[in-house]
C-alpha cells in the first residue's frame, strides 16, 4: 500500500473515530485499515493514534499530521484525475443523507434517470430527520431544510419550500375552522420537536411583513415528519408543513388547508458538505444533479401555488 493510501485511511480513521467505522465507510476489511495505520506509524516514526476498546483519538503527533494529511490527500486525488477526460464514466460510492420525506417524495422518483446516465455510480442513501456529524459518520453531503446555524460546513442554497397550514376534516368538525391567528387560542397543534434539540417549534405566520410566532397548546409532540403527518390525519391537531409533503392528502380530501392568508414564511432548503479545498468529480456531478432536481421541484411548487 502506497503512502497516499495510508494517509487516506488515516484521515478517515481520525474523522470517523474508529477503525471499524473507517473500514465500513471505505468498504475495506478492518485488518487492512489496522495494517495501514501500523505501516504509516512505522514510516513516520511516531504513534499517531491512542487506541481504546471503543474509540481512537489522535496523539499530538497525529493531530499535527492530520492537518497536513487532509490537504495532501485532496491534492493527490486532484492530481490523479488531472488528465482524465471529463467524459470518463463516473465510478465509486457516495454517501448522502436526506430527510425521509424528501428522499421518498422528490429524490427517489428522480434517481433512476440519474443512475441510468451513470451506471458505475454507487449511491448509499441515508434518510433521517436528525442532524448528523458528516465528518464523523463519513457522509459526503446532506440535504437539509430550515435555517442553518453557522458551522464549518459548506452550504449551497437551493431555494425554499412553501409552507401551508392544514388539518383533518374530523378535527375541523370537532373544533371548527380557524380563520386568523387570533382563533388559534381555542385550537390544538401537533407539535414538532426537532430531533436535535427536542424543543417544539412555534406556530408561525407573516403579519404586516413581520414574522410572528405562537407556542400553541398540543396533545401530542413528535420528532418525525411521517408521525407528524399521521397525527394530523388522525385529527390530533393543526400542522404547518411543506405543501409537497401532504399534496396527495389535500387532493383526496384527507387533509384541508386552512388560514391561506396566514402562512408561515417559506422554509429554505440547502445542500451541505464538509469544507474541502477539492471536491471529487462524482461529488460535483451528484451535487449539480441535486441542485437541478430540487430547484426544478421548488419552481414547480411555486408555479402550482400561484395558479
């Protein structure tokens, strides 16, 4: 195994926190990963990692090497593809994380055409509503909706989803139909608590150009989009949700949009990935396709709501 491969494995072990994680992410046998680190330590003449039964951590020498190794690996990969034709077929695996509803409703239906164009491309698709550590879990990029807190991640803005207010016919028959924000005091919401901080999100609307917020009464709180919709369908309360998430239920009458003039601000959607000087060609091709797919969907969503 050459020096660059050893550095590549070292970087992955350091960022993922363990030999097993690195082996899984790189699709390598664990003994191969362990041997690469042993050979690298012998080559450098220094111990780079502290091993425990659960996790590895960097030594002082390891920290010094990691800072340089990440740049060397990125530059080495860039040099390897410098003279390759841009028409060369994409090869390799990419790990992507998406919110479950976006994965099911938007990305999965569009994937067959993308994979037909790139048959050598292998996609590992994770679907969750929780925030993940991209570097630690070895994820190449993720799609996220909502306001992003400042971080070291690179953010590529794609647009915004229209948010609507809705409820089930059974809920409206029991509690009445709210017409304006002042009516909400006599209603219940299904609270959505972020898997990251577990705090329920407030009900929002725009009034005189300003964002307004209200923490509503609720009989149930959830931390998953599928459960959020299911509770609304069951008559447990009002929800605010991207229109595409419940389009089929609005069309068949299982849900009804309410307070059309008191919608929340559109919710931003963005692609995020770890900060790197160089981005692999397969990452760039996939991220460009994601931009095209989401932007097309957002534009269609806007046209549908204006008509």
